C-alpha cells in the first residue's frame, strides 16, 4: 500500500521527540504512561466512576455501565441523575466563580478605530440569570418540559448558549442545525427528531454581509409537520423579516416580559436521558442522528477538559468552532462552562476584515488555551508570519487542533511561529459519534514528548488501536483501520444510539468487526513504536489508480508540504487506462505566482516525495477552494466541475465564487 512509511504526504517523524525544557508539569516516560494506560483500560469502569464523583449528581447511580435495550448501546451511570445546566452554571454561581467572566463575545464588525464594534460580556451570574429567564419562558409560555424536543438554528451569538443551557435545564432534548445548512437540511432534521419548537434568528453577519436565516427557516417550516411555535433572535434587525402571527415571536420581546428574578430549578435528568441529537451532514444518504446522553457525556467532557486543556481559573479559552458541529457542543458550550472557564466567542470568519483577526482576538483577551483546526492553520500559513508576529501571543500556553489530521509542517508552524516553541501543541482525534476526545496529548495530566503531526496516545480508559481488515493489529509503521475496542461514557447512548434507527447504528459502526465488538471509526491510521497514533484521514475518501488505493487527504497534504502550496483539493477523473487519475487544485502562498514551471515542479514533488502512482495528471491554480463555512473542502463540488456534472446542493458553500474559480482554471487548461 503506498504511503505505509508516510502520512499526510510527509515523512512520519516517528523518532523525533520535542521536549519543552521549561514546562512545569509532570513529565512521564512513554513506557510508564503505556503501563498506566493499560491499567486504566483494565479498570475503565472504576476510572470513569472516580471522575464522575468529581461532578455534582442530584441522585447517585446504581451501576457504572450496563447493556442497553439495543445492540451496542450502553447505559452509563444508570439510576443516577444530574443536570448539565446546573453543572455549567449553578455550582459556579453558588461558589467562588459567581462574578467570574463566563463568556466574552465579539461580533464580526470592526469600527473606524480598529476595535470590534460589538463586545458583550457575561459573568457566570449574568449567564445563569439569563438561562433561568429563558427556561422560565420555555416552561410557562410554551409548555416545554422534560422529554420534549426542540430545534436550534442560530449563528454564533450569546443567545445560542442561553438557549442550549435552558433546554438542558428543563431536560428538553435539542438538535442544533448549523446555520449554513439549507432549508431542506433543516426540515429533514426537524422532522426526524419531531421537534415542536424552533429557535432561530432573523439573520447573521458574514464577511461584512447580512444573511437572512429566517427566510431559510420559513422555507423549511413549509416542509415540517411538528413545529408549532418559533422564537426569533433579533441579530441583524432586518425590517424585512417575515413574522407569522400566532407562530413567530421575537426573543427580546418575550424576554422583556420575564422578570430578572425568574427562577427554574434544574430538573433531575436521568443519566441516560438524551441531552441532544446531532445529525451528520447526510452527503451519502439520510442524515444520521447521533444521540448523546447526559451523565456519560458530562463525565467524558469533564475528563477531557482536565486532561487535554488543563483548564485553570486564570485561563481564557478559545475554540472558534460553530455550535452547529459537535466541537461546538462539547468544547465551546458545555465543556468549558462545566469546568468554570472564561470562554471567548467570535461571530465571524477568522480572516475578516484582515488576515490577522485570529491574532487580534488572542492578544485582545489574553487567550491562553487555543483550540483550532488544521485547515485554518494552513490558511494562516498562506498569509505569512508577519501577521502573526505583530501581535502579542505571550498569553498562550496550550494549543490543540481538531477536525482533521494535521500535517507535520502545519504542526511545526503552530509550535514554532504561533507558540514560539514554548507551548505544547497537540492534534486531538475524535468524531461526532464519540462525543469527546479519544486520542490526544494530555498536558493537563502529564507531558509526553511531542511529535509533529501525531494525534498522540489514547486517553486513559480508551482502548484505541490500528488493525487490518480482519481486526488484527498491524505492524508498527504500517497503515490500517482505527478502532476503539471498548465502551466509553459519551458514546452514542440510550435509547437507540442513532435516533430511531438502532439497526443502522449497529451496521455502520459495529458490523465490520462484529465478531470482536470493535467500534469502527472509518479512519486510516498508523501506530508507531511508542504507541502514538497518526490518523491519516477517512478510509472512504480514496482514489483508485491502477489498482492502488490513495487517500485524498494524504495526497493533498503531500502537495501542501511543497514550499509554494498553501491548500490543495484532489479528486479523481476517469482514465481509460488506469481507471482513475488524480487532478489537483492548488492555492499558492504569498510570494508565489502561477506558472507552467511551478505546475511541473509540484507534480514532480508528489512523484518524488509521495509516490509516482499518486502524481496528479494535472495541477490547476486557484485563489480559493470551495469550502463549507466550517472550513472543510467540498471535494464533491470540485469533482462535479471536473466531470461536467450538476453541482447539487450548495447550501453549505461558503463562497460561490470559489466554484467559478475552479471552473475557469479547469476549462482554461482543458480547452488549451
């Protein structure tokens, strides 16, 4: 298999170990950690129980873990009851964090003085009071109660936090739909969950423009059968917003009628009660609604916020993820607030109006723990180092990435340029289905040597491994399939794992290794001699060239490792001899101009640094690639352009002009 000794298009630095000489935390030898980890797996139930006892439970559990009513669905802390709104707010308000900042929200717009036009700050007491008021409103004005379902279609505004925490307070199961999704995507999720209430906004700000959400929501509601009432947050204050009498209500108008003294006691929520259902994008069929329970999920977030992010009372934490994604649920809303952190929330894009917006935010609020993405990192690399270095980043002490594998050169940029070689830098691996981080460096627990591009070792209690098609561990350094061999709190939970479809859940994640009971993650990975795991991208995103399977991400990262390339999208086009051949669309870094010589150089770079089989048959230069608003490259659109096929649904596309760029680049070379 090509790339067995490589990952992400760059050599695996298996033996390279980077230490931080001034790091104040406990150092642990790799072998000692592996022995400790093996012990944590043997007594996983005991470990999770000890962590659960660090949280406040309204009622203790009878059993740590037991089998659910459907195959592969487990019940964690059965018999116990807690409330995530209480964990995130009440216990801080009742203690020393009452007047501590919980949220710092910054709007996208910049004033003439260069400062943000809108900044809103909430102490834990402020947020607790607003959540109580909205919960009071939901309960008394709209009749919402434990077991009811609601949908949330909001941008990154503070009201989104209020809504989710109020729902959790009442035990209302919610689904958050990314605000970049289409009406069809919204209606399908509402219908599948059976939501009776929708909370949305009149619109949102994006790159200096206003986008109407309410129009999209109205179109979605034409196709729904369960929503009877809609609450609308006033964000852009559009006078053209359509409000249907008897169904639609303004959030601020409703809240003015609720006294500041309104209180709603947090409901005792059974541990296995669904906190939320989060749907995958559904690009290959009906969206999968993954269920995350309350008790097990809270314990996993508590553990990983401690181990991975090492949250302290003095920290300012920033994860720019949108609440529409699982990272937004786990490590923007619930995780940081459970730990009593001060969290920064930013409304807009990270390069607007200037490419240094990232660094402005970090400098402005003294961000100390930063959780970003490889895609955003590579975008920043394209802008060069000057935008970074002109801002003070001395507050940073921990940097992690999430969402996709990080190539070693992007890791080095974060470590050397952003963190100035003094911050631990990690690449966390997890997915919507796991609920929280599974593989990572753990600076809050101990410091192990870092290796550029690795995800690290499995966290305590998680038995993750790399296996072949038969489920046997592969040799160190060889590529295989990533699996999790045991159960964990926070995994898809009761009652069915996947909303209304337990059979699909069992088939999707457990059928491949049914005889062993492994959870199949769907990712390629490599494990080195020290046990570090290096995730290489999705196992189903592959090209088949002359019988050889090549991961698209692997090939893209090979291109990006070239000094001139900032970003790349690779797709396959039909070939009468080889079946398929790869073509590449490349965004260049500043200081490099498109040329035939550079085109040839990149092709030869792939040939010599990855594999002759993987050499793109053509390289096209573009200024931007089609991406979702969360920053993921939409290879489907690139492939449609190359094959002359309809684009299909482009509701999640960030910038339609990017597709035109791809078309023009492709046609200019194809015609010539």
